[in-house]
C-alpha cells in the first residue's frame, strides 16, 4: 500500500498541512478534520510528520502549544 505524505507546519498564525506536496492552510480543528477525511488520510495509511514550527508556534503568532493541540485533536477525530 502506498503511504500518503502528510507534513504539518505553522505560518502566519495558521497550521499548514501539506498532503502529498499540496499545501492547505487551516484555522481550526473542524477544517483540519474535513481536509484529512476528504483526502482519505488516516494514521494507518499515511506518514505524518511535523515541522519544528509546530513546537515553536508562538514564534508564528499562535499560543504556545496551540498548533500541537489542534493537530492532535484532529488526528484522533479521523
């Protein structure tokens, strides 16, 4: 089975989700869950990685830990 490539980063106070080299900007968990489901992304069929910008999201205008929480909440919802 071919694995999808999913890469999360943060830019300008938003989470950026790259799925198979196509970038999407999301502002909340609902948008991210919809994006992941629309692209048939699961933890079983995808390689999911995060940029260090997720850990240091406060440097890009988010609250500390906010990006990580958003991503984690979305991944448990798919």
